[in-house]
C-alpha cells in the first residue's frame, strides 16, 4: 500500500478549497442544465460551444482529439477562459515537448491545464517528466482507446477523462482523483437506460430526462465518501 497526502498536490490546487471531486459534463444543453443543479460544471468541445451559452463560466474545455487543431483550441480558451482544459494527448514521447509548450500557452487563459501521457515509456519518472504546474490526465480505457500507463505511475492529482462511472470510481482507489468528465450515461439515456450505482440497466419508468437525473444522483452517491482533504490509502498496482 502507498499513501498520498495533500502535500503531494501542487500548491495552486490546494488553494481551490475543493473538498470533493469536481464533475464536468459536456453534452446537450438540457443534460448540462440538469447536471448543473447537482453542482456539476458545464463542459464543451472547442468545436461546439453553443450548449454552454448562458452559463457564468465554462468549467471544462474539451478537445476534438481525432482532428486536433491547436489554433482553434487556443482561440476557444481565450474566448471562454475555462476553469480547466486538456492539452493535446501525448501519444508518443517525442511529442511531449510540443504538448508542454502548447499547455503553457493554454495556461495563460485558464486556471488548470491537464496533460494526458499515453506513451508507456513515460510511466517511469512521470512526476519528473511532466512539470508540476500541470495536472495529470488519465484517459479511462474503453473500446475507443485510453491510457495504458498503470495507475500506480500517477502520483499527482488526476483528472479522469471518459469511461464508465463505476470504472472511474474504482480508479480513484488507485490514484488521487480530483476531477472527472462524465458523459457516458447521456448516451445510455437515449436508449432508456440509466446508471443505478452499479451498472447500466433499463429505467423502470423510462424517459430520457429521468434517466439523466437518476444517473447523476447515483454518480453523486458513488463519490459521496471520497474526500480530497483527508489522507487516503491507495491500492498499489
């Protein structure tokens, strides 16, 4: 077992006053509106900002990782000044320097920038390789891809990108998770399914909005006992 304390957290993160995991949602305007009633912050890709118009501040500025365009990303960051954004994924170690340079430009227009290491060669010495000014991002493995670096390599505060809510919560036993973006349940809701706290199943009463709201409530319950202010014992993998 290894133990992480708040001393491992970058100084600027300690100043946020966050005592629970911050949750972002980037989907339809209706889904964002429902989630905001439970304290979730609005998110949007830089290619689609229309669903977050009317909110005081953008919580999470996401990227189009398949067709990434740094110029468009930077323009959106300047326009929205989000709480958090994520830099270009580090698919190969040779791309790390470029990603760090871009992350520093993005940091001029938002509070936190997340860097997502994916190259397995970065696992050893990850803390030294990626500057402390950035939050680490872990792309939850799905059939579409994800991070293959073991969770035990992430010894700083982590933002979880994507994946199932139950998978995200299990990962929080292996790394210090401070924020997540969670959109998977919105897709299931279109088919009448909701997250019941353990898995996805058909909603007994049906209805898209019922699926959304009950999923959000159960995701909230999933994180209820997870505190960012206490020392936590994390599983060594």
